[in-house]
C-alpha cells in the first residue's frame, strides 16, 4: 500500500522491526524521500493519512511523519531524507545483528513495566535507548505517548 501511494518501498523502522514491541505498539514505517518531493507525499497517500508533524533527525535534516489506521492498527509513516533513510537502514541492520534475544527481552520488559506504571515520559525515553546506541548521529527526542481520554 505504501509503495502504491509513494512509489517507495517502506521499511519497518519501529519496535516491530527491532522485535521490542508491546501489544500496544503501533507500526512505524519509513521511506527515503527527497526533501523537494515531500509536498507531493500528502497527495500520494490518497487522503488516507494526515501529516502528524515534522521531527528533526539531526541539526540539518528532518522527517515528516504521516499517520493513518488500517484495520484498527495505527501506522506512522516517516518520510526521511534519502541519506537519513540509508542511515536508519544501516542502524536497523546493526540492531538485527547485534541485539541479542536476551537484550530484546530485557528492553521490552522494562518498556512494559514503565508503561504499566504510568511513567510515560520515562517510557518514551526508554523506547529510544536501543536506537540511540546503534545510531548516535540521529537526534532521538522522546515523544510521550499519552493515552487519549475517552468519554464515560
């Protein structure tokens, strides 16, 4: 679907791809996209996604994050610069090769404990520990995942 919308093959850049996801985790996909092509992306997502915002990956580059839902699953699509996408893919390959099963279990357990305790700012910071270890050149800024209030 992403490839149809954007003409680019996405990669799982989130916790599912690194195998440290919780049952409440969303799906985070990334694509490489020239900065000048970004305005057309919103048109290309066929009205199914909204621009969630822009996040700085470094002092000189940023990514645009789009959000949409498929069959009840929240999906974030990050449009990184072509160079940043290459760095992210290298990082993901290194995580896959270097992060042991035991390290994945411990990381996921700590995430679970922090989320269950309602320590959402700590949880947001902890989610980024693995990425920061393998990709210190990116600016990893925690974004707390506050639950949406429901009526009743």
